[in-house]
C-alpha cells in the first residue's frame, strides 16, 4: 500500500531540486490501469499531449490549470478531481502542486466514448 501524502511530499521535494521543476512516479500498474503522482513547481508546464482512452486528474496539493486543444481551461485546487477530456491537453502549475493522474491505457472490449454516443443515438 502506498501513502499518497508521503509520495506527494517526497516528489514535491524532488521537483524543487529538479532542473525541469517536476517529478513523477508511477506507483500503480495493473493491466491497463495506471496511477501516477506528478509534482510540479509553480510555473512548470507539461506540454500538450494526447489523452488516454480514460483518465482523471485529482489535485493533492496546490493549484493547476488544465488546458485543451479547443482553448478551454479549467483551474483545479487541492481536493478537486476532473475527468480529462478526450483531446490533446496540457497542464500548468499555478503554484507548487502535486496531482494524482489515474489513466486507463486500453479499452479492449469496451466501447469508446464516440461508440457509446453512436449506440445511444441508434437505440
């Protein structure tokens, strides 16, 4: 069992000494399920990248801004959780922050969000 509070504290300390201002650790890997702690110092950015089939972001400490290709932005503070949109997105730390990223990297046998919408429309 992992202690998220201890992981968050440790990786924020690591991020403060890292030249890129961030530290990450994949602590749970079970089939397609992944959970990672990502610590970022204020001003640090994760450039825009593709979204996995399903993911959420929970802020454990600090204040972050999630941006998406369409220009939408969502600010999140400690205690808040958000489903990551199914489009390219980026993340910026507005203050020293730690997030919990939960991602599902494959959906074998499961319909995609677009397929779910098609199935609902044809029903």
